[in-house]
């Protein structure tokens, strides 16, 4: 029977490729910019942002409680580091000359030059009308990205910075998975190198297409991007499956080695008769 030999390098390679996910097929941009968006006493700012509250909980509690790097706003945990509707605190909305949230409201970073209108520029990318220019919160840091608001994700993706929320008390409909099935599905997902259309010519990336991952696993709410927490889950389940396969192979190899040693010892006896056992 043909067996699959799993090496340590295979496992390490899987971790490196999947855990470092860009996670999105949305357009990404480049450099950062800074512009202060301080708030006045009446809730407005000199640059157009509006503050409904300074930094509190928005008048409601979150259950379970928000993790490190999140604030509770109107009963939902928000990332004040990149949420333009709750930038730096609940209710601080970035608008006008500073629609970009980087802990505080700032002007959108733009290094695209004259490639697009200033109001659509996002790093080296050009957003379309209605898109948000969002700070990339990882898990692996990257340039700003254009995000299309949806009912499920109306503001910038909170990402995993500084932590990926995975509290069992925050989850429902928990079901186990078969790691072998996950591994087999992942093995059929095409991998390729590519560049975003807005990347410089020399910039290349490696990984899957969001459409292929969504077709293989059906995770997340879109086939245009994938959530870092889902990429982690696929990687962890596949690594566990590879570990189980390696243990099975080790046990099989040890058994075959014992049998071979026994056969060799019997062959060395020749025709000695009852003297060989």
C-alpha cells in the first residue's frame, strides 16, 4: 500500500504559507500619512470628524466583555484603532478632511499621485465611490485597503490587532471538524504567486484566491476576502491532521523494521534446524 510521508518541513511550510495570510482580494495601498483630528468641546473637530462620546462604552455593555484592543460601543465590540465610526473611542466619526482612522482621525494616506482623485486615493490604490480607506489590522500588518461596506461588515474590518478574538463564550453553533477532510480540501486549493493591480511591478505575493478558499470551505460572508481567524483554523486543523498521519506512519515504520529484523535473523540461521528460533 502506498503511504504519504510527512516531513517536518511540510508542516513548517504549511504554517508559514497559511498563517501569513493577506486575507483579501480587495485593493491595497501603500504609505502612511498623518494629520491630527482633535475634537472640540461641542463634539466637532476642526477637520470634519464628529464625536458623539469621548471614549466610553456607548451607553451599553458587551457580553462577553471585549478583549484587549477593543471597546464596547452600543453593545458591540469595536476596534478604535481603525474604525472610522468609533475612532479612538465610541462615537468618534471620521469625516471631511480626515476620514481615515489610525487611532485618531487623519487624512487618508495617498501615494498614488495623480492616478486617481484625491478623495478616492488610499495609499497607492484608488477606491471606488462608497468604499472606505481602511487601516490594515492584520494579523500580519500591511498597507491600507479599500473596503466595501456590507450589512455584515459595515465598517473597516477589525482584523486581529492586537489579538484574534476566539473566546468560547462569544461563539455559538460550535461543531467539530475532521482534520483529514480539511487537509484534503486544502490540498486541492490552487496556490499561485501574483500581484495586486495596484502593486508596484516588482511586488509579488503568494497564496490562494479568496474565491477558491470560499468554494472549498464555505467560510466567511464573502468570496472576495477571507478572515484571518478562518485561515488560522484551516492551518491548525491541517497541521493536526499531518501530525496524526506522521504518528501513524512512524508506528507502521517501526512495525516493519521489527518484522525485517526478525526476517534477517531467521535468514542468518541458514539450515541450522531446531537451533534457530
